[in-house]
C-alpha cells in the first residue's frame, strides 16, 4: 500500500514535471514562492504514555517526566558506530579520509573559563527530557562545552563533501563539529546532539575548529526562531562562550581581530547532508554509499520499504518534495539561507548550518544576505533554482545505485520539482492572504502584490502582517493608520487601489468567513517578529560587555512570533528598521 502511494507520488511528480516543461518551460522566476502557518513539526504526536511509567529504569514519572540530574541520562553513539566502518586512523590531524563515514575525535575543551549564555527551555525539557534545573549544574556546562563526555558517547566527526558556489570542492566534513551521540526521548524520537565550535578535526583544513560568539548567537537564535515560525530546522540546546581568543578577519580586509570562542550544542534527527552521499559517489565508494543510503532510509523514511528495488528512487522523490517545501517555507518568511551549498542541504530537508543568513526587510527578490556572495548566487529569489541544482547533484550521487531505467525516472522526478515548489508556495501565500479555495487568478493576485512591494520597497514581513490586522472596510476606504507603516508604503503605488479591489473581491469569494476570522487566521500565518539583522546585531554588540539581556529578550520574543508582545513593541521589533540596518554587512566569517 505504502509502496503504491509512493509510486503514485513519483508518478504525480513526473506528470507535474512534464506539464511544467510543456507549459512554462524551465523555471526562471526565482522570486516566485509561498507560505504556511506555524506548526509544531519536530515532535510528531507519538503516544508517549507507555514511556512514562513511574519508577521504571529510566526514572521517568507521569507527574514529572523530566530528569533532575544527568546521572542516568544517556547518549549513545552505538547505532552509528555499528552501522559504518570508522576511520582506521585514530590520530587527529588534517588529511584526506577514505573508506568511512565518521572519524572518532574528541572535542577540544576551551582553556579559559566558560559561561553559559543561553539555553532553550523547550529543547531541554521537551526534546531531551531534562528539567531546567539541570542546566544550572556544573556537569551540564561541562557537557555542552565538550569538556565532559558522557558514558556511551563516542564523539564522531562526519566525512562529507560538497558543491560550493557551483564547484565540486571534494572533502569538507565536520571541521569544527562533534557529534556526541543520540538521545531517544520519552516520545521515542531520536535526536542527534552535535557541538559546533568544539575544536579541530581531520576535516578542519585551514580552519581553527572554532566558532566565534557573534555567529553562534545568530545560529542559536535563528534556528530556534525558524522552529517557532513552523519551519523545519535543526534546534539549539545551548550556547556557551569562553575567554579563549579566536582570530577572525570578519570582512576579509586584512583586519584580524581577537574574538571570543563559543560553542552551540545543536540537535537534529540527522546531520547527513547531500554532500554526505556526494563524497562517496565521487570517490567511487559505491558499497559504502549503498550502506549509508540504506541506513538513512531505514532510520528516517519509515514509509519506504527498505527491501524494495525502487527504494532509492522513492527516497529521492521524497527529498525532492521535502526540499521544495522547505524552500517555499523559507520564502514565505523572507528567509535567505545565504550559503546553499550542497554540504549545507540536509537529506531530511531541515534548515542546517546557519551562517550569513538574513531575513529581508523590504521586499527584494535580489536580496543577498551574504556580503561574500559577490555574484548573488544565493540571493533570495534564486533559492528555488539552487534547490533544483542541489537536488540534481544529489541525484547524480545516487546514480551509482540506480539502473539505467531508474536514472531516467530520477530525472523525471526532478522535473516535478518546480511544480511541487509552486504548489507549496501558493498554499503558503494564499494562507498569508487569508484566501480559501482555488481561483485562477490567485497566482496573479500574489505576484501583483509582491511587485507593488518591490516597487515601493515595502517591508515584506510587516506588509503581510498589517494586511492581517486591517479590516476590509479600512482597506476599501484606504484608511491606513500610522501604525500600518508598511501598508502605507505599498499604498503609495499607483496600482494599489486596483490590487485592493481585486483582493477584496477575492476575499468575498471565501465561503463561510468573517472578517474577524480572516484576520485571526492571517495573524497566525504572518509573523510580527522575525530575527532581522539589526536586531541580532544590536544583541551581539551588547555581548561585548557581557550583557546578554537582548539575546535573552530576542529568544523570548521569537518563541511567539505571531503574538503581539509589549516588550517587543517597546524594543521596536515591529517598527520600521532603523536607518543603520541598511549598512549592516554579514560575511561568511564565523
Ligand atoms: P560552513 O560554512 O560553516 O558550512 O562550513 C563549510 C566547511 O568549512 C565545513 O566543512 C566546516 O566544517 C568548515 N569550517 C568552517 N569554519 C571552520 C573552522 N573555523 N575550522 C575548521 N573548519 C571550518
Ligand atoms: Mg556547513
């Protein structure tokens, strides 16, 4: 049955692909995209009751399923170690590694005193079953900074490669990350815990194995923020900072400065990337490639029959669907990842490796968050195309596992990608505009609004948010208050009233809807708060004086991005960005 459904899925994708080719041609409109309301995507709804037996070996209780000590809290690296050959070379020095998926390497603790800057309560409690009181203990701080390895944990660094900026660069790998092991929580969900910034590995190349505080603050805040926006992402457990000096030339202009080293403890269901498969295909390690893909399918794609001869095609088909959805989600909140190399694309299609990302302020399909990306390869409007490029590289990596007929089918599956993306985009953007059902002109209505926003440089987030807050009568009368500053900007466009007429008549087609219900619905699809660069920058500046208050404030606000919050309003997080925001530059340096 499942296999049938997947086959049907693949069939649908091929049909969508063919139709797309016939009617639209190769997609060139990178700026087209879409939306969806937030959802708690990470935990699923597995019935947990049988894991919560009072007094069982695991020490859970129905009343408080969280552990108050780390004593019995265990990580395990067993599954990964037993499934794959390990790097036979045990010494930790930079080199080309072959014949394995992981090298066992210990993290390098900081030499100076460390401070716990931030912790994600939800990750600690809900994903890791730990009581927040544990985070105040010395053993927790040692654990999250790589100084204490728990029993059962064998720190691993992953060997992967990648296409960076369109070029195959060979081996990359975890140059500053250590996979501590997996924790299976009371819901039966398995989370892999990884330190980032925890020292040199065989994959460090010229790097120092470290991460600096500013980029770690950004990763910590943004990965959590995306989660609360309902977007698949790795999560962050904690952020620690040390006094160890880390030298960085932030803007690559010869000005090297000492910064503080930091470590983020991150979690994801898997850290495998497109590049994890690519390196094996490029080096002709086909049996290891098969082992890895079979492992990924078995662990993470339970709907795929692991003995079916079409399993690799089904896997590819699912990654195509999930990647198209992920990028549509990014677009729905104006998020540009910044470095969409294949080594940063997850096989589970979750957002990974936060670097020079950015949320666009005013709507601009050419928005490039990364100042090191001179050609704008990863500009926001090009993310959909880059997704296809990366999927093509994944397909090539899978080719050694496919027969000729399957290779052709894989190409057909990939042709379905633009259609899948467009469908998700429409779904999400229709939700942003509060539209029910289907109308032929919906795409036109959305594209029209985006064009007005582009022409008037109107704020992307707040235009949609303010459309959610204004009544239909006010909109019809063009009665837009000062509070609705982004809408005022769009309203300056000569075609605004034409668009409003189209929009209002489309809203009137919504059957069984009230204006109040529409606004409530739209407010839960359009965030009021996103992590704008200026907000992150302001918080980071304060950390120089050991003031982490704004990091904590942002963490708190971004937990509820769809709800108006007094503290956020006082901090002007939903106001027009300050003029200096336009001068901000975020480079690859991290
Ligand atoms: P990223 O841009 O963070 O996705 O990293 C790309 C590649 O460079 C990965 O293989 C990283 O492990 C590696 N890398 C980035 N920064 C460092 C560093 N400071 N030390 C060692 N490796 C690094
Ligand atoms: Mg990376």
